[in-house]
């Protein structure tokens, strides 16, 4: 059976939460600059607190929940990856380096050959 994906419709409450999160980010930045005379501790505290509250508000909205679910699923998939052993990784890296060197040599020889054919043989331009 085919699985159907359910799309959620963004409600007014979700839009308000996103707007509030954006407003909190702006307010945190404004507080950082307005508290310049209070010292760096007050500045950074206001900034970090405002950003933390904005993140919490964002993750209570539907797009935040979807982002969290995506991250959780992505992490689950990363755990399933079978990583190569050290020896195998070093061998594959060496193969790539050798291939790049061979390809660079081939392209250099091709370039010099075409340069010789066009400039020396066809056009007669000598360096």
C-alpha cells in the first residue's frame, strides 16, 4: 500500500508564534545594543535569554515541530550508516588522490598537446 503524507495547514496561531519568535529575536538584538552601557554581562545575558525564548516559541509552532521531527529522523538515519574501517577509509582516500593526480597529469598533457598543435603547427607562432 502506498503511504499518504498528511500536510498540516498553518493556522493563525502558528503564524502568530512565528511572528512572536521573530519579534523576540529582534528584541534580543535591540536589547544587546541598548544595554551597551550596562556592560557585557548584561548585554550577553539579554541576548542569550531573548534568543532562547525565541527558540522555545519557534519550536512550539508547527514548523518548529516539523523541523525537530526532521532533525530527529535525520539523526536516526545517521545512526544506521555503516562507516568504513580506518584501513578502508585510508585506501579509498589514497585511490582518490592517485586518481586526481593522474587526471591532472592527463589534462596538463592534453592542454600542452593542443597548445603545441594550434600555436606551433597550425598558426606558426613560436614562443
